[in-house]
């Protein structure tokens, strides 16, 4: 499953109680549509960090990064691309 599909599945199962029809599209704002509240954002962040192996910094907790499937998937891709493997010299 791709990043969007993985996120969509999590949102439907955990915030929409399996009612996929309530998610009108991948660009729908989680907050504006009432899908995710402020507490839910924390749950979403934890899920994304654990699922995709990235760390989301406090200054990255912005709607443009987290407030829709499209935004979140693009953010995950950017974070994964920017990760630098730790070389033996850095240890």
C-alpha cells in the first residue's frame, strides 16, 4: 500500500469508525471537516512517526504538513528523502 493509502486506512479506522464515505477526498482538511481534533493530531503524529520511521519536530506541527492525506503524504516523503544515513564516522 502507498503512503496515501496507509494514512487513509488509519484515518478511516481510527477517526471515522470505518465509515470511509465520510472522507470526501484526499485533500479534505482533517481539522476543518471535524475528522481530527487537537487530541487526534497527537495520535496521528504518533502513528506517522511509528509507521514511517520519521521524527516530527514541534515546529513541523503545521496544517500544511498534517491537515489532509495529501499534505501528510507529501510531508512524509520529504522527511524520508531528507534523512541522512549515519555514517560510522558520525558515531
